[in-house]
């Protein structure tokens, strides 16, 4: 039996590009394998901790708008350690705090999409819409690891 895959879409559909995670879950729902658990977490991923795979070999993919200081619509893979310094938009608890206890038994992948417009009522901008298409396609094809990693510059005391 293949490892269980759970995909969380985070975001607030009322705040423009912040809805990326939710929109990707909706697109995946049309063609995803029945063995995947697709969860629209909205702004409260802590309410869905019980859906994280408990057995070694499980996978949790978290998709969210993230202010990474890059071009709008750019996509980056991040680790929990990377997420310490990235603003994953509108949810309250930091992802490393929320997901850290599960990292020993579950592969946790964060996919961040750089938003452009987080104003209420504006929907997705064209650059972010293209990123939504690219991420949904890559997840379905299993090629999501092709996205660049978020590289943090090394900080040393001077």
C-alpha cells in the first residue's frame, strides 16, 4: 500500500492572492487519486492536525501564499526550518510550531507562492493564477519537487 498523502490548502479566499492554497485544492479535487486526502484548511490549519498521516512514510503537502520577497507568482519549496523566516500569510500559529512535532514520522513539504495583492475582494492576480495552474499540475504529475527550494542566506555574526 502506498504511503498516505494529505494535501492542505491554506488561505483566505476573501483576500485576493491569499486564496492560492484553497484554489489548488479545488482544482486537484477534480482529478486527484481517491487515496489522497485534500483539505481546505482556510486560515485555521490547527483544526486539521488529526488528518496528518501517523505512520512513517506518510506525506503532508502544505500549500499557501507566502511573502518570500520574490516576484509575484514565483513558487518555492520550503522546509519547516525555512518557514521560520517566511511570512505564510493569514493563519495564526507559525507552521514550524504547528507541524514540528509531526516531522519525525511524516514527510512535510511546504509549497509557497508569492502573492501580489492581498486586498479584500480582488481574486487571484494573473501571475498567481498561473502559479496555481503550475502547482496543481505538478502535484498531479508528481513533479512538484522540480520547484526551486527557498534558499535562505546564511547569517553569521559579524
